[in-house]
C-alpha cells in the first residue's frame, strides 16, 4: 500500500468464512491478556486466561498519514465469546483529538456499540447487517459481539489525526455493560462506573 503518498488506491472486501481486505497494511490481533481489568467478572477472566489466551478481536487497517485531511479506515472483527456474563468486546476508546467523529458500517453479525461522552452521557446502539452508525465527535466507543457463533464485522473510517485514548476507559470501563442473561443481551449499569463529579473527589 502506498504509505505516505496521496495516490488513490483500491482494496476489496472479500466475503468468505472470514471477511478480509484483498490488501491492507496492518493486522492487529487483540487477545484476552490485553484486556486485563476490563471485564467485570475478574475471576471468570482469570479462569479463562489460565486455559487459553483467546483471540477476542482483529483489526485490518489501511495506514495513512495521521494528519488532518487524511482518513484512516479498516475492518474490525470481534469474535463470538463470553467472559463471565460479558460478551467479547473491543477495548474501546476516546479519540485523542476529542472533536473527531467515526462512521461504522456493519458487514456481518450482530451486537452493540456502547458510547459515552466525557461528561457521562451514554448511548447504546444495536448493530446488525447493513447498519450504518455515526459516532459523533467526543463520544468514546466500544463494539460488543452478542452473537454466539458469528463474527461481528464492521468497516470503520475516521479522520487521520484522531488518535486513540484508551486510558480513561481502562480506569473504570463504560457506564453501560452488555451482559448475557438467559442467553439474551441485556444492557445494565456498570457498578465500577462513577460520574465525572464523583471521580474528582
Ligand atoms: O478506530 C476505531 O474506533 C476502530 O478502528 C477500533 O480501533 C477497532 O474497532 C478496535 O477497537 P479498539 O481500538 O478500541 O481496541
Ligand atoms: Ni475510534
């Protein structure tokens, strides 16, 4: 791929058992060990990790210069699975440049995008085949796969200079959790979450 150039290029979404790009620059694999402290049920997390450092999600990225005017895009693939009662999910992040948005297009599977602002406003939107989701500037975002057997695959695109800020989410997670209750997803309050006012105290 023409890194650092402004030449047009094309890649193709290949839909087979896995969905991948015909060409890409970077393949990230995020395993259970990278999600320390992120799942509510720490005992279940440790037990699962002792058995296997499971592959939770993958990202295929097109690398572009990380500057305003450029767009970064790729495919996010969250595999099906559960830790305790919590579905496999991405780490989730704010953009370092808060005033940058992102668009997601769902190519396969089902799940939710969990979102919140630094002020603690929160929103959970369902994702299914052909859903187009707009994540406005200032909203942290995490994708959650609620299927028991199918990957949640999304195409994403965001401004080149956005950056990823994982720190704030790592501290206490999102305000809402998606838990499997009687085999169905339920949106519940995260007991570890405190409002921005309380956090300061
Ligand atoms: O920029 C995005 O929002 C996506 O490309 C995500 O990075 C991707 O879904 C993986 O999630 P995370 O970066 O939170 O690990
Ligand atoms: Ni993002």
